[in-house]
């Protein structure tokens, strides 16, 4: 079961009549949340300052879990990332390894915009992902196309990343449909240290 299948498992608990009701309730919830929720600018004074082009540059490892609406862990996984930038254009090549032995790959293509904003694209993302950096925080929002029972659902992701130090960053993402929370993804990123090049001492062969 890969990440897409894990999300399908969470989503199948929502029946069609419930979804119709949730679409009305969810619209009101989104309206309220949009007014009361935190903004990335709230973290503008937090240190260390996050620069995505510096952090996601070279190899990065991540460990994470999926949790359903009840908080139960549905899946554990590890990600190995190869990250490269050419000016304002970045590629994040992600290889997922899940606890059941399955694997998945996703390639993000990012573009840095003025005023700390970013946009991104991936094969299973609907439209363009939008994000912004402020202080030590990055908020990343996008919609994933998720096939369920012969139909395609657009599941919204609201990612928050917080830089802890030059190596570690914490990520928490909320998954929702019609404004109703389906589950969460929690990740810990760690940049790999670059190994120094050792030169032999004089007199060594």
C-alpha cells in the first residue's frame, strides 16, 4: 500500500450522503478557519531564518507517519530526497519507502517568486501548489488528485514546515475534503552532513 492507497483507505470511510452533508458544513468550517487560522507572517521574527534553496539543496532524509481522523497511525515511511536548484528553479526528487515494503516516487518542480513566495508542480497535483516563507516557517498548500472507487477526489493539503536548526525541519500537513479533516502527515527532515575530503598527512604512503 503506497501513499495514494493509504489516503484512499482514509477516504473510503466517508459515504456519499455524509459527503453531501459535509460539503455544507465544511464550507462554513473553512470560512471560520480562514479568518482565525495562523498566517505564515506570524513567524516572521522566528529564527533560524528558512531559505528553501539552501535547506533543500543536496541529499535530505525524512521520516514520517500518516494518522487518520482518530489519531491512529495508518502508515510509517522514510523518504530519501535529492534536491537541486538552478537559480530560481528547483527539483525535489523524492523516493518513498513504506513500512509494508512498498515504494513510491514523486518529483516536485519548484519556482522561487518575489517576496518569499514559491509555486510548485508534480504529476498528481491539481494545478499549481502555492507557498510562502516567513522567518523559520514555510506554508505549502496544494490539491492532490486521489482516485477512490472509480472517481477522482481532490484532497486538499495544508503543509506547515518549521526550521529547527541548519539540519532539522519539522513538517505537519492536514488533509481535508469539503473542509473536513481526513487525517494528518507528520514528518521530520534532516539534511545529510557533507563528508570532508581527507588528505593524507606528509610521510603517509
